[in-house]
C-alpha cells in the first residue's frame, strides 16, 4: 500500500480498486511471487481473524 500510494503516487481510489495482480504488476516481480503463494492455511487465517476481527465479531465478544 505504501509503495502504491507513495512510490507510484496512486490515488487511494485507484489502490482500492486494483486487483492483487494489478498491484503485483505495478510493483514488479517481487510482489508477484507473494501473490502466487495463494491463500493462507487455516491456522494462519484463524490467527488473522483473532488479531483483526470484524465489527460483528467484536460486538459478539463484548456481548452486544
């Protein structure tokens, strides 16, 4: 994100509309290697969900 917005001077709207493939192409081969790794495994996904819950999950945890 920093490279697209700062280095390439993309406006935020362009960054958020871009596909991962478009971002990888814009940033070069190093980014495309990260894109090819695919989706996270279940354990990684669950770890991400614990660290970055969505609003509904956060409200459910708080009993709201």
